[in-house]
C-alpha cells in the first residue's frame, strides 16, 4: 500500500486534490513482469523517510519500531515510478519497498533491482482513502 499524503515525519507526498490517497498495489500484480525489472542506483530513488537515513529507520524505524525492517526480504524487488513528483526531486519515487531499500543501504549496496513504471501508466489506480476507517474508494477496472 502506498499512501499519497503529507506527514510531518516523511514530507509532502500528496498527489491530486485529496488530502489522503492510496495506490492499491494489488492492482499491479499482473504488471510485475521480468521486462520491468531494472537495476537502479539507490541514490536516484525517493522514499518516505529518506531524509532520516540512517536515523529513525531500520531497527529504530519511526513507522514500525523496526518490525517491518526485520521482516522484509531485500531479495524481493521493490516497485518504483518515474514521472512521479517527490519531495527530493529524485528521478524515481518508491511505491513499495522502503524498508528493503534501508536494508540495501545498511548492507552497503549502491544499486538493486526494481520493477519500474511510468507513473502515468498507473496513476489511475490511485483513489481517495480514509485513514480513520481504512476505507478505500473501490474502482471497477473492467
């Protein structure tokens, strides 16, 4: 799940006119093909919490206390998009895998494999999201 929202811990990741929106990553499962896999320099990827690195992440992650970091598998490629605005003005925006990228960095890696999308291809999967009751406006993708 990727939230497009402003948060004091991670910055302004808003997209569109709604205060909080969500990209349902399950809608991308059929699009995660080997043709989309690319080796990307980690410095080219914006991810929530990047400005904290190496503090408040990993074992001391501000969002999960380190639980997601300890349980993530860095061998599973993350999902990124280009043509997607981000607070760091990086070429790519992380859609899935911020705990994995922290593991890569902590292991001394400078690049990793990612599924790469043009944001224009997938932005129609983003819908308003109510964080209080975890309600996503459903879409019919025919």
